[in-house]
């Protein structure tokens, strides 16, 4: 069956999430550099088609906790340190998505689909 | 509105595409190494949840054409050299997606949504 | 033979360059988002050990030229759009490196090694 | 001071390590897909200039240990699961490098420099 516009909106939202995660996971990050990285991720992914808004928070308290256990003052960006929301609009349909940790894994999920 | 299972299937399919592209774009590739890279991409992305099958073809003729223009014997993997199909199944819904070049850009698109 | 400190300084400088390029190549970039990306790359790579300074310029004129040829208003970050300098210090040795385009390829090179 | 050929060989070796790590870290990997990924990494990085040989072992026992703790059957590739050796030759100089874990961090180091 041909996809509906709402389904295409959901597909587009998934592309943004997969892109964001696999482009930036592994980036060296510290509490001091977290803010510039968060802003760059937002602006980079907002370039993609149909992407209305990206909000990235890098969890500096979680970063500090991770760094307190080891000898280094930076680590690699991974889902554990990320709180992300993405808003996609496609042909009148608005899709809101979110990344949250669940059982230690970054779970990307559709929050709601409107229009 | 809460997403339907078919919409979630489309979202999941998008995640796989974005992941595949942004994980592997930029990889050094030559006609000789194209095959091992294509197999690794398929098996890597098939690990992701609800991902039934990934088929990756690296277009070695297109690679050879690109390399004929320059002094190097390898280049960076990008959409121009890729033909990808991904099959996602989620709660009885089957989504077929494809990446194709359009106007010089890699366009990821939903082919059909069933179930 | 065991590596000298100056050789180790050069090895460390190479790591930073390879990291920078393969972490960020492929990022969606436009003239508007170039600045936040350049700052994030600098701060991310400066986290790495022995890395004193990273200067990244994203060549917005070259970006605009590339975008003028196609239908999209963003593209993928690649060496063609980057001007990078990295300064590494290791055990009293200072290494200055630079990425420049040569014959259409991003060439990373050692500029000088002191101390 | 202008870099010596041996120093350039060390710089080149560093580039390969940084490239390898930041290109492939984050790739979805399971014990079943580890072998195709290891081969693809070797062949991809061997494309780079002056790179004679790359040997990648993905530590499937360590992978299995990590997966035993959680609900998923795959994880993201990171230094904890990698054993890598790279041999670089440049103008008669041979550089051998290795990645090992130290205090929980992947440490890339020069093993020896000859010629």
C-alpha cells in the first residue's frame, strides 16, 4: 500500500533521530564543551528536510558522574548523556519524537502524530 | 494523537536509514573494499530492533568513474555510491524503504506499508 | 626502536586529525549552521589529550557555491569545506598541523615540530 | 622545524587510528555481526595512504559479557570491544601502533618506529 502523508511524516522523524545519533555518538565531550556540541547538533539536524525543531540537552550532571569514576576529564557522547526532542512537519502532519533512556538503552520513540 | 502501529513501523524504518547513512558515510572505500563494507553495513543495521532485512549495494562502476577523475585509488562513501533497501516489521506491519539518488541527493523514501 | 617524545607528539597530532575528520564528515551543514558546527568541532577535539588548540573554519563561500548547483539548502560536511589547524603539545614538543585541499582531496599535513 | 620522514610516518599512523575509531565507534554490533564488521574496518582503513596492514579483532567474549547485563542482543562498538594493530610505512620508515584498554579508556599508542 502506498504510504500516507502521516506515515511519511513518521518515517522522516525516524530519519532525523537515526542521523542525529549516529552522526554525533562518539564525539569527545566534557561538561565544558557540552553546550557548544548541543547547539551544533540542533542546528545541523534542523537543516534536514521537514525538520522544524530539534532540542538537545547534554546531561552534564550525568557526564560529571561518569567522569568521577575515571582518570579522564572527557568521555564519548552516547545516549546516556542525551535528552533529545525532534519536531517534524510534513504535508500538514506534525510528529513529535523523543529519546529517553530505558533499561540503559537510548530508546527513540514517537510521542504523538497530529494533523 | 497516539501513534498507530503502522506509524511506529514507519518511524522505526526511518531510524534505520538515518543510522545507516550517518554511521557509514565518510568511510574510505575502493572497488576492492566495497564488498566487505556492504556486508558489514547490512549485518550491523540488521542488529537494530524490528529490522528484518537490509540490502546494500555499493555501486562499483560509479566508484570507478569517480576515481578515474582524480589521483587517489579510494574515496569516501556517500549516497552517490549506495543503493539500499530496508525491510522493517513492527507488530504485523511491514514497511519497505529504499534510498535512491534524486537530483544528486540521496533520497530515502517509503516504498510501501502493509499489514 | 622505541618512539621518541617528538614522534609520539606527531602520532598524537595525527590521531586528532583523523578523529576530527571521521567524527564530523557527513554532518548536515548550511551557511547558517556553519558557525555553531565549527565551534563545536574545536571544543570537542580540544578535549583530547595533549591537544592545545584547534581552529576550524568552515568555508561558507565554498558551501554557497556547492549549494548554488543543486536544489537543497544544505549539504554534507566534507574536506572541501574545511580549513583546520591543530596544535599538539607532548612532553615539551609542539606539533603544528594543517588540513588543506590538494588535487581535490583533503590532505592532512605536519607543518612543523619543535622542542 | 620541518618534520622528518620518521615523524611524518608517526603522524600518518595517528591519522589511521583516529579515523578508524571515530568512523566506526557507535556501529551496532553483536557477536554474530562482529566478524563482518572487523573485516570491513580492516579493508576500509587499509585504503588510506601509507597504510600497509590493519588487524582488527572484535572481542566477542567481552561483547557477550556486556550483553548478558541487559535486555538487548546488540550494543554499540566502542574501544572496550576492540583490539587493533596498524602498520604504516612512509619513505622507508615502518611504524607499528596498537590500541589497548588502560583504566577503562582505549589508549592508542606507538609500539615502535623503524628505518
